[in-house]
């Protein structure tokens, strides 16, 4: 008998209701085949745009229900979730515009040229959808990086049906949103099966192995993401696996910046690292701050700011458990202090904190294991004694979504630090904080492994590129070409 | 002691000279570190363009020497090799223009917008080079897909140093071309180590595992390419592996087309499948032709055309051996006939041929194993009895670089056949032949696995996209931005 899928209240740890059952291999197969069977319905870009806009309308209309369902399962609170829903529906409309406009088709036409070696025939190239996309929803954004999120929106905009593997920490929200997306399809005159939802860990591994799945998008942990990446690569026919796995999001504070505005930096960092209980993939998890007086003032201010942060409920009891274990272990490592100790604050809540050590400690053999992401409201502050120590530590930092420089105007080290941060991340910030990922054309939400498993972004216009492949038509009569490749007037 | 690398004459099977020694792990490490150490020298796009143009000049100036060296090792003949060198130097100049122009940077700028959720800061995105690229040279194009070929040209244009793994069937040509590329670097004022060459099978596997290698390009067999793809995916930090592995390049001839122009089709196919002794990745290796009278006339004409093809020397004794074994085995399969039997024609030459069977035979359990690439001058003609049989057989065909339709004007099946061929290939041709891959903006030389291991092309302007990743600068002062992202006048 299939295992039940329960919605759990993280504020109490209690099961709320049974939402669904886990999909077995046969059910995953049915879902993928159903999605694959209706892929041609998404060939029309205008229809995709209508689907995405209708989905946004239905989600907006169901706002109270959606926010209530998500809050009950994630404890993220109605303010944050109302904002996240607005972001989500704006993102659906953004990809509707992108589908309508069609720039992502990247049309290129080469006219015949007999003078080249070899001669150039009439070549017309555009991008076409890859096929069924598997979407692995994230825990920490039950809307914007889950069922109605960026992977789904960009895949549908590209013309790819989706089979979504629901995240187990918000199954009821997932069911509600999937029903609204499927309703949007029906209202747009499209088959509902352009969106399918499955639950269960095993369903996720079945999905990545299914021969009719053509690509996958994933947001989650390094462990889970890497296992799926490996499975995608090991298939008889490997497929692109676009995973966002883990990121430390280093911040470098120059001595000048720390000296000029220690309180401002402390307030900004405290807010960014504890936003959403630190459960953001762009949470600043590692900070290089100067040793000495300027740095002391910054750390004192940070201590004060973080102590003021209210305890909160994390997304799930297991996430809270991992946070408490990891921060406790790190705090016990040699050379590490805890100016504000992260820890439990009642049976279901946790409180923010931060750890500190000398940067030189990280340079000792084996100590760089501290340079890993801890999901939750904590950061590690490493105090550097010299410019050279910054470089030495940065050389140990794995790939990131973001890297941030906090510098003064005319800071003598700014240019060289940006040159050292750029190889480490997909987004470089100066005097800002990395949380808050705008949905914009110039956004890049990706970075060197393990930030992402491919050089693509999962947020912004170019996220659609993940679900497409080019095809070139050679010497093909006008009436046999896709409309986008025909000569004007044909 | 390191194993010797010998240049072999395929016309005699005899060793000509010792060219180099195989690189051991330490030598591969030195090569990668040397290339990595000089990567900043390629930051200037104008310098890259000068390097590529100087390389083209030096190769053109050394034409006689290069053609002689390549002919002695590959037996491809001076006419073909002179053409291939022209293609190669044109390709180097083409990528010089691309480097100068910079459209591949794909610059996108989003201005601040406080009205979005979350608010949009100043975001400026462009693409930057990935780092050291490993290039695995092909056997069948000792210039255009080898040391000075498209992977090297596009990687250098992108700003990536290259470490090239020489193909063992033309090591002397590889040494000569690498020396000219390194000389071009020196003449341009760049470090010679932007190009490094290594020899040896083990060197190839060391290279793909090296932590400072950031991406790889490969042209070769399914076996070798898949092994390297698997190694690239299994690294602690996986890297993009852009491999071109194998392609059947199916051709569908409609009954109308066969009836209207059997001789023309036979002549075109015979020329395309035997060009360069059938040693092209785009060789048409599988042909669906109608049963019945029209198809008979085509097959008779093909028999006549292929019988006239002169025997030739293949690239290497081992390639000839594999060709003879594979074609013999296939010819013995039940239901297969050999209207012109491919086979030996003396101790070092082979003659072209083709096999035939009823399409229905392929639909029997297990018989689709015949649908695999055989490197050399042979094709398999399957005679179909109905339109439905075409679809049933196409459903068994793996991914391809090309798929070709031979149809009549106003052919009633043309549109539906193109719709069925498009999912199978990266380039669709109507009434042409797939050999001859123009270096052009709209070219796409790639396709569903095993044609390529990624959705990218290895020929044409967009081949450069393989060696880049996006980075976004957020709220970054003008003077700290890369020049391409600054406001005009800054």
C-alpha cells in the first residue's frame, strides 16, 4: 500500500491532515506519459502566455486560501507569504511576456554564401522545447520556488510540460497550487496534464530516470541535489540537470568599511542572515571581517543586533534539528567562539546567533570544513589579520550564488577584492546584502558548483534557456519552416 | 619510462617517426597549471582576436608543411587537406571577429525598480570565461576538429586557455599545429601557455579529472566520449562536458521523390556517404526508401553509383579493421542483403558499399541494434512498405546531428515527416545531403544524445557559449564594473 503524505504543522510538530499518497513507479510513469502526450498543446507561444497569466489570476484570486495553507505548513507567516505570492504571480506574468515576445528563440539566419569553405547553404536556427521537465520543489519558498515557481513558469513558457515532485514539507500547498495551475490550463483550453504533481522520495528518483523526462530543475540540498545530478548523468541518455544546491555567500568587509560604518554593517548583516529564519539560499553564511579595533566595533554591534532578533519557528522539525546540531558542533570546534549562541528557544523554535574565529584558524589543515552552508539563522565571522589572509581564505571557499564586498568609497582594495570574488560566485554585490533575488532580465541566480550544477540561472529571463535546444533548418522551403523562421510576408 | 608516441602511415601501416612521449599525471598537471596561470592574459578580447588572426596567418603560411604532415598520417589527400586548412584558418578568423564584436557577452542591464516584489536593484550581467578548457581532438579532421580546430578557436575567443589532448592518429600534425599556435601567442605578446598539448590515452583521463580544468570539448566515439562524460560528471566538482559522440544521420526518401529522381538521389547519397571515405560525423548512415518500383529504381541507381566509387585508405589500420568487422557482421544479419558489399580492397584499402533490408525487419524484437553508426563508407537502406512504417522505424532511431528529408515539391507527407524528424536531430535538411558543415552564425552541429552530450553546437558562432558563464554585478560602482557593463561615457 502506498505511503501516506501528511501535512505537518511546524509550530507544534503535529500532523494536520493526510494530503495524498506517495507515487509509486507506475504512478510516476503515468504522470510523465500524460505530460508527454500533451506536449504539442504547448507549441503555440500565445497559448503558453495565456496559461501563465490565467494561473497568476487564479493564484491571486485564491490568495487567502494559498497563504493560509502555506503558513500552516511552513510557519513563514502571512506577511512573508503574501509577498511571496505576489512575487510568484508577477513571475508567472513575467514569463508570459517572455513567451509572447519570443526573444529566447534566439533566431539566427545565415543566407547562402558559395564563397565560404565549405559553402554556406540557407541555414535558419531557432530554439525548441526539450520535452517534459521534472521540477523538484524547494522547502524554503513554498510558492516562488515550488509548484507555481520559477522552474514551472520558465518551463511552461519554453513550451515544456512539467511533472513536479512536491516538497514533503508543504504537500497541501503543493496540491492546492497544482490544482490551480491545472485549472488555468483547462480555462485556457489546454490539457490539464501540462502540469502533473507527484509526492514521495522514491517518486523523485523514479522521475529523474524516466526515459521521457528531458531535463530537470532542482532547488535543495547538496546531498539530495548531487544524488539526482548523478542519476541524471548515469542515464542511458543523460539529461541536463539544473540544480541549485548550496551556497555560503561570502561577505568581505574591508577594514575601512568596518571603521566607517560598523553599526550599519551589523544591522544589515543581522537582518539579511536572519530573514525568513535564515532559510534563504542567499543567506550570508560567511563573513570576513578585520581583526583589530574596527572589526571589534563591528562584531560588538553585530552581537547587539543579533541578540535582539526574535526566536522563530523553522520550516520543519527536521530542519530545526539539523540547524541545532550543526551550529552546536561548529561552536565546539577549536578556536571557535559564539558571541551569540544559536540554539533552541522552546520546543519548536530556534534563535539566531553567530560564530567567530580567527581567519588563520581556517588556514590550518582540515579546518576549512567549517566553510559549508548551515541552513538557518547563523553566520560565521572570520577575523582576518591582513589582506593576504583574505586571499588565502577565499581560495578555500567553494562555489556560491553570491559574493558580497562591503567597502568604502575609493577603497584601495575594492578592485582587487572584486577580482577575487568574481570567480567564486554568480552574483557580485557591492555594499548590499544578498538576500532578496529580484526577478529581472539581468538577474543571475546560479554560480560555480555547488551553488548550481550548470552555468544557468534559475531566476530571471534567461532561466528559460534551461529548457530549450537549438535546431537548424537547412535549405528548407518556406512552407515547411516554423513560422518564426520564414521570410517576412511568407 | 613514458611510452613513445609514433606517427603511423595508414597507407602502409608502418611507423614513420617518434613524435613525442605520452604525458603522465605529473606532466598533465604541469600543463593544466601552466595554462591556468596565464588565463588573465586572455582577459582582453582584442588580444584574443589578434592571437586567432595571427594563428590563421601562421597556419596559412605553413600550408605545404601542414598539409604534407597531415596527409602522411591520415591519407586524406592534399586536395581535401588543403580545403580543410582553409576552413580551419577561416574559422580562426571567424572567431577573431566574434571576439572583437563581443555579442556573446550577452550583456543585460536591469535598472533599479522599487515597484517590483522584491525590489529590483541595479543589476548588470555579462558572460565571463570559465577557465582552462580541455580539448579532445578528433581523428577524422586533423585540422578543423583537432589542435587548431573549432573547440580551440571558440575557447580562445571566449578567453579560455586550452590544454589539448592530441589524437593518436595524427600526433606529428598536432605537434606542428600546436607549435604554430604557441608561436602565434608569442608574436601577439601573449604567453605561449595559453595553448598546451598532451599525448596519450591516460593523459586524457587525467585531464578530465584535473581540478583546474573547467570544461571540456570532445569529438569522437560514443565509447570514449561517454567514458569522459561520466568522469566529468563524477568529479567532486562536476564540469560541463561538450561531447560530439555518434550519429546515424537518417535520411527519409518519400515515394514521390524516389519516383521523380532516383538517379539524382542515388548520386547524391553515394557522394555524401563515401566523401572522405565515409569518415564524417554527418555521413548519412541510414536511409528509409520506399519498397516497390520507385524504390527499386533508386536502389539500382545507388548500386551503380557506389560500385563506381574508388577504394581508399582509411584514417588508421584500426579504423579500417573496425569498419570491415562491423560491415561484415551487419551483412550477415538475418534479412540483410548487400547490394554492394563493403570490404577490403588490398592490404590497406577498403571499398564502399551499402546494405539493405525491409524496414519491417527493424521492427522485430532486438533488430534495431542495426541502427548504430558505422564509421566508414557504408549506409543501411531500409525499404518501407507504408507511411506508418516510417514512423515506427523513426521511433527507434537514437539522437542525431542531422536528419534529412528527400521529398517532392508539394509532397503530401513532407510537413508531417519534418515534424517527426525534428525531435531526432539538431539540423534538419530538405533535399540536401548532410556532409559539409558550414561555419556560420545559424549553424547547429549538435543534437539529442548520443549526437552530443549537451544542447550546444561545436560549429558556428554559438559554439563559444560552451566556455562561458554569466555573472551579475549588483549595485556596483561604475569604476569597479567591467568596462562592458559601464554606462556610456564612464
